[in-house]
């Protein structure tokens, strides 16, 4: 969808984007009257980010996961303006029989605590709920996170097996339904002069369809963060 669509959900932020946002806020508090040179500021942020430990990066990664939850939820209800490009209406429909991606430990945690947050805050919007869940997850100890991570690993292993079985069955099914090559037509020799031109066009169209199909054949599997 074009950039001018006011109804399109705000794009999701990465963990690094949240870190840069925090750096910018800290700089404004310390130097409220100083202008910021973008190039120099970006370089310093990048250097600081590289120097952070995995534990220090964790809270930014949790915020990014929470924002992704918000974005994915809002995109499900988003319909692009008529005649626009992109958006869910343009996406290839997924096979309903394909295995569903397993939730991460964070998503399992969200499923446990989201109902309580909604009950305590009936007017809270989806994005704020997702941010609250991300903050809650970031405050959990490794011991508290362990049960969710264990469950996520079990679901992940099951998903891998289900995907392998699904791909095997899909390959056999596609082979079974693949049409046999058409035999050359007999008779009507007078029409053979025009046949090559029509055949070449058909092959070009088939090649284009094959290329488009190859572009759409993305692997559904994605590792959890």
C-alpha cells in the first residue's frame, strides 16, 4: 500500500530502532538545547549497540517482539484502499492444511497474561497491551522464563516434523497430478505453418507462469527468536 494510506498500521520497530530511540531520548535530556548531527549520532549509536551484552539487548528485543505482535494483529484487520498495492489482499493464500507456525516462548507468555491485562485495563489499545507484555517479559528471571521456553522448544520440534511430513505429502501429490506431455497432433497438415508461432507464445507464457510460481514458493518455516 502507498505511504499515504492513513489507515495502514504503523510499521513494526526492530530492537535496534528501540535502542536508537532510547539513545535519542537520553541525549535530549542531557543536552536539550544541542542540535544532533545525524551521521555522528548514528555512528555512536551503532558502536554502543555493538558493545552491549546479550542481556543488555534483551529488553530492546522484547520490545521489538511486542511491537511485532501489535503489528501482526493490526494487519489482520487491515484492508488496503481500493486500487492500492500491497497489503493482505495481495498476499498468496496459504494452504489451510499446512502446519501452523509454533508460538515463541514470549507468545506463550503473552497468551497467559494478555487476558488479565485486558480485564484490568478495558480501554487499553492493542499496541499498548503488546508493549506492556514486552515490558513484563523483560522483567522475568531466567527461571521464570524457563517453562515457556521449554514448551516453545517442544512445539518447535513438533512443527519441524509436521513440516517435513507436509512437504513429503505435497511433493507426492504434485507428482501424481502432473499432466503428461501432450502428444503431437496428427492431421491437418495445412495448419502446421502457423503452429510454430502459436507454440512459441504458449511456451513464453508458461515460462512466465513458472517464474512467478517460483517467486511465490517461499518456505513457511521460520526459526523462533
